[in-house]
């Protein structure tokens, strides 16, 4: 696990569900820049964070009970390597 020891320009929190994900992006001062419920889709996610990708940290909350089975059934749903 990497630990971030410096301030970042943007912080993204995701409440991840099988069909929807709720995104919240804050800037370094704590101002909300994006607050949106979107379909759980890699392309939609990348499009939503595109203006902030220069210097963003992303944290994802999800329930373990569906997370692992969903990755096995739909590996296209989340590909952490391609989000970087």
C-alpha cells in the first residue's frame, strides 16, 4: 500500500455499488467540485474525473460481499490499472 504524505489538489471519494457509483470530488480547500451519482461504468468514471486527473487521490468504499463476485463476472467493470 502506498501512503501519501503530501497535499493533493483533488480528492475523490466513491461509494461503489453494482449498478451505480456516487462520486464526490473535493479540492484542496474542501470545496465540492463534483457531487454526482453515475452508472458504474469505467468510461463514465474516467470522463467524470477527467478535469481533475492531473493531481487526484481516489478512495473507494464498497461492500466486500459483492465486490469480488462482480469482478469475476464482469472484469470490464473495474480495471484499476487502466484508471491510472
